[in-house]
C-alpha cells in the first residue's frame, strides 16, 4: 500500500479522509501481513538499540475510544520492551501545570536508541484546552510555533517523529463506548466524562484540523489513519513503522577492537 495518501500535506479537512476504509484484500490478509511484519520490526528495533544514535517518537492522538491503547498493544507487542517507553499523558497534575506545557513532554522524549510512544501528547495542549476555552486562538498559534520548534530540537538530535491521528467515525465511537458499558471486562475504561467530550465532536474536529494543519511538515508529518477497522489500522501503522525504520537504517556498531585478536580463556 502506498501510505502517502494518508499523509497531511497541507490544510487538513478530516471529512476528506475515510474512517472505514478496508484497504486492499481481506481482514485475514491484513492480519497475516501484520503478523509477518513483527519479526522485521523487532530486527530493526534491535539495530536501533544497538546503534544507540537515533531514536523514534510515535505520537498517537485520537478521540476517546479511538484505538490508541489497541495500537500500542497490537503494533508494538513484538518489540523488546527494554527499547520502548510508552507514556500516557493524562490531565496535568498541579506540579505539571506549574511548568510550561512542554516540560513533562520533553522529559518523556526518547533517549538515543529508544522508541518512545506518546499515548496522547503535547497536542492535548492545543486540543482539549482549545475546545474548553482554556486557551484562545492567539495562544494556540503561539503553541503551534513552540511545538514546531520543540520537534525541530528533537529532530536535530536524530529523533524521527511520526504523528498519527487515528480517525474513527462518530458511529464507531458510539459502538465502542457502548461496548465499554456492556462488557464487564471493558467497563473499567468507561469514563462518563467521555460523553461530554463526544458532544463536542465538531469542536474537536475543528481543533484537530487546525492543529494538524499547523504542525504537519515534511520532516515531522501527520498521518490520518483510517481506524474504524482495527485490523487495517494496525496493518497501516505497522507498515509505516517498518518503512520509517528502514529509512532510518540503523546499523550495528563496529567493534572498537579486533574480535579475531580476542581470546576468551
Ligand atoms: P481512551 O481513548 O481509551 O478513552 P484516554 O486517552 O482518554 O483513553 P484517560 O485516562 O481516560 O485516557 O484520559 C486521559 C485524559 O487526559 C483525556 O481526557 C485527555 O484529554 C486528558 N489530557 C491529556 N493531556 C492533557 C492536557 N495537556 N490538558 C488537559 N487534559 C489533558
Ligand atoms: Mg478517555
């Protein structure tokens, strides 16, 4: 599949992207592709870790029940946990709020050799805050600029950044929230507050469009991933990860000694 069509090149209009795409072929084929990809991802991760020079940051943003947790579970499960750090950004604490909004985010940025996943991110600070009127448009614009500069700083330290918006329909969200209510094993995820956010669906659409348009660039692109079908979502993100790691092309370091000259007694 060519992933280019999911990349945000200029001004984003979410309605131009489908949520329920099924891609080419069947669900079974997509699941097979994802499974076959796992060892390849693991092999690249091994090199990234061994090389210890570059790092990868994956930003996951979505509405409630959009599939961020599922993406982490299904796309990254074959990787070595030692080389992956997942950070879930929640409502900021009093201490976090007493700093600038990037303070807690910078602390979670990937060290050399690591893959960092942000389950929600610094983008919350221009989304939920914007929708609830905690910041105004000029402040949002200022933050976009700060985000672009922050991401440029990370990229200057050999961090590759992938930003993914998991695109689900309002109907799909309804089904998933209902499943959280009905299924005792999912109920712990149900948060009545999510229903209030759901009522603000169109405000979030505008905020996402604005923020993504302002921060998608050739070097730190946003992708809008059709996410109503979890199997397609996982297949596409897996492919994107593989292509990215392949392009980063981390290498095992050369030994600083002559292995042939070493004798182990
Ligand atoms: P799900 O998508 O499964 O519902 P979640 O990501 O919503 O999971 P929760 O623990 O339910 O996880 O909620 C985290 C909450 O923290 C979200 O409502 C999010 O908007 C909020 N949040 C994260 N970062 C910020 C921020 N910088 N400012 C305000 N709220 C934030
Ligand atoms: Mg939630």
